[in-house]
C-alpha cells in the first residue's frame, strides 16, 4: 500500500545549489569536496571560505563547479552530511 494512502505523509524534497570546492590551504590542499551554497550569485573560479574537518576549521577554497537547483535526492552527497559555504572572498 502506498504510504500516503495509509495516513502517512510524503516527504517534500528541497532543491539546493551544490558547489565543488578545491581546498587551497592546509593538509587538505588540492583535495576537493562538495558543499551546499547559500549564495545565488556564486560563480565558478571564485575564492570562498568553507568549514573543514570535525573542528570546522575555516579554510579558503576555489569553486570548481556549481550544480544549481538540484533536488536533494539527486545531490552529489547526502544533504544531511554536507556543510555550507561560509563566505565569498572575491
């Protein structure tokens, strides 16, 4: 039986902008990670500040790719485990 017909609710999925960022400093320099972008004006090539590691250390990174308005189910990584870009530097 379909869950919504048995009294439950279907989850409404959200859309996000995902950015692939290459880390520019520290032990993780040259590695790339996916982040959620709260900035609609973010562009590829921009330098951003992102949280990294368990301590959420703020490091600089370069935006390599942006996937805009992607449903959370189709994201590059589970949204619950992703961190957000903190700031745009240039």
